[in-house]
C-alpha cells in the first residue's frame, strides 16, 4: 500500500494531499529514510513523521483494506515514541523541518 494512502486510511493525516506534501518535503521517514508518497508500506516498517506539534514514531502492524473506522485506527499501528516537535528558528537545527524547495527552470 502507498505511504500517503496508509497515512490517510489510518487517520494519522486528515487528507491524502497533506500526506503527499509531507512526503515530498522529506518529513516522512520509513525505517529511517525519507520516502516519497508512492513508497510501498510493509508490515513491520517503522514510520517517523510530524503530526501537529509532535513527532510520532510508529510501527506498521497491519495494512487496511477498504475504509477504516476512526476507532479502529490503532489496530494498524503501534506508537513506539511520541515527543514534542522542537521549535527552532533555524531550518538547519530541526531534523524534521521542511527543506526549502529548489527553483526549477522551465
């Protein structure tokens, strides 16, 4: 299952577009490596991603098939660690901060 779809179906992120943007900015890591939205999530993968003012580290326990009721979302992930996101002034000091986009010439 695609990473952006997994984040959406398990209600970790409200919209799939937001999950896609987080992935594009390198803010979602799978097993310690920043991954794109199209990355295939597997059982046992460890996800690290920002959620509001927290950073969540979770393990994938199961892959959803179809819609997932909000109360059942915790049967698909196990939260390993949860900490407050550091609020730094400099982009270089915060490892989960969005990287500035490089301009493209068309």
